[in-house]
């Protein structure tokens, strides 16, 4: 069963372009099932939602099928506070989707002799793949969660690999092992920690999933310059778990209202449909322009919904009502920020440039901060 599944998944990854020929022997030498725990919650549909728990002992056929399906496998909820077979609140560790694993390794573009740092050991699969390719002595991997790290260490040893496994906050990198030729993060960031730039050699490459607060996410591939900056383009859509230290709390809508909705909100209407601003790429394009704000969708039994917008400072909110067959949608806004106006302006900016894809956006990291650009670093994306 394992052999047929492995071959089938390899074919799918080769066909979608993520598994390149230079990683094929590593794929076969480091089987995914060595790094998948007995209890998993496989990703469903687009991979972002978690299905029911699958237990290897109770249902081995489903477990093997899940392992050799191109989907992420959640392995931990709520930083390990959640136990049992149910779903927890926030998924916090996983064995990543194979397409993402191999497309990110492809983007990392390693060469023999390279030294690599991974942030987010998780189950240890990616660290094992890197160890097979580069030699475990050339690989360091950092995991913040002690229990995940201990399990990964056990699985890596069982597979015959002993990369340097550090338990700690990967946003600090791993200074003792620097300089690295390659840095890869398998948890997403809002800001690329400058330590990763400092710990990579000039000409080195950093590959990391990057997401604005608003939503939308893509993998960025940065090349480190001689001048202490790092810059490069986004290479494709992604959906990773957030680096623990960069999570933000997202208060519920009720915390924004002094009185029952619409409280003191100012009413208006818009011809821009909430449907248009809800796609992953549109959210990314909006998110890079509208800082410290996030959407929340409240759905009703009749299929209509309210799009809520909030700011992280808990000063402002907006609602937009979506109903089918409308050309105008009711808007209510309150607070010092007019969040729907900001989102609509950001969407029009993106639309008027031909709705650029992830690959037309880029990111530059300096000691003082970061800047998102469109097409070239001298064309910064405006912020509201
Ligand atoms: C998607 S999983 C990583 C998948 C992993 N590379 C694999 O091959 O199984 C993300 C991991 O990042 C870890 N993580 C989150 N914040 C971190 C941090 N600050 N430093 C190191 N690891 C972190 C999580 O605990 C989680 O295990």
C-alpha cells in the first residue's frame, strides 16, 4: 500500500511541477510516512480546513491514504493544550502539504555543500529531506514547541538523520550555526525577522511564507545582498501556520460595538461586491495596502452574509451586507478609520493595475523594516 501510494503521489507532484528531478531520489529515500504520527487531521478540499481525526491503529487504510494524498496533515492543536480526537481551536503543527514542501525546496535552490537553516521543524520531514540532500551535518532546524521537537528528534534518529535540532524561538534564527547559505521557514510571518537576514551569507537565499495581517499569503524568495538587505519576489500562493511570536489576537465583532449594531455607524452604499474582495490573491493585494486590519464573515441560513472589517487596535469597524443579484451593497462604518473605504481603495488600486498575481509582488527587508513592491523595488505598494 505504501509503495503504490508513494509512487502515485510522486507522479502527481511531478505533474504539477513541484517535485523536480533533482529532489526525486530524496523523495523516495525519505518516505513521508516515517514522519507522520498515528493521530492526524488531514486537510480537506483546498487543504485549509481540517477533516475528522484519523487514527492509524483504528483505521489504517484511511491513514495510509491520507499520508499519500497531497494535503497537509495537522498533528497538533492549540500548542498542544488540546488532547483527544476532536478538533481543537487553532491548528499549531502539521506535516505540510507535499506540493508546498517540494515547491519551497525547489525555490530554495540548494547546491552540494550548502548549509541550511529551517525554522519550524514540525514532524521533521522537511529537515530529513534537507539532511538527505545536503548531509545532516549541514542542516539546523529550530522548533519552538518542545513536544513536537522531541517527537521530530525521535523520528529523525529512527530514519538515520541527526541534524542540529534546536528547541527555541526560530524568529531569532540560530546564531551559533551562522552563516547559512539557505534559510527556509515552514511557518508564516508578517515580518521577516532580521536575524534571518543577518545569519545568511551575502548571496544566500531565504524562502518563507509571508502574509499581511488582513489575509492572503504567498511564499517569498529573498536574496541577501552585500549591504545587509534582502530582496526578492513572491513565488506562489501558500497557507501556513503563523510563527508563534507573530500571532495577533483577533477580537470578536461584539468587542467593537458600544451599542447594538449599527451603534454609531455611518451608513453608505458601495457598488463593489464583498465577493470581489474575498479571494486569497485579492486579500493579499488589499492586505499589503491596509495595515493592521482583518475581515470576518458572518454567514446566515439564507446564504447571505455580512463582511465585518476590524482594526487590530480595536478603534474601528465596518460592515458590508452581501445579498445575491445586487448592484449596490449597504455599508456601515465607525471609528477613526473608514475600513471599507480603505479596503475598496486598495482593491481599486490592484484592479487598475490589471489584478497582478503574487509573482508581480516583491519584498525588501532592511534593518529598519520591510517594504512590499510591485514589479520592481523602486515601485513600493502604497499603504493607507
Ligand atoms: C507547518 S509546521 C512545520 C512542518 C515541518 N517543516 C514538517 O516537515 O513537518 C509549523 C511549525 O512551526 C513551528 N513554529 C511556530 N513558531 C515557531 C517559532 N517561533 N520557532 C520555531 N518553530 C515555530 C510550529 O510549532 C510548527 O511545528
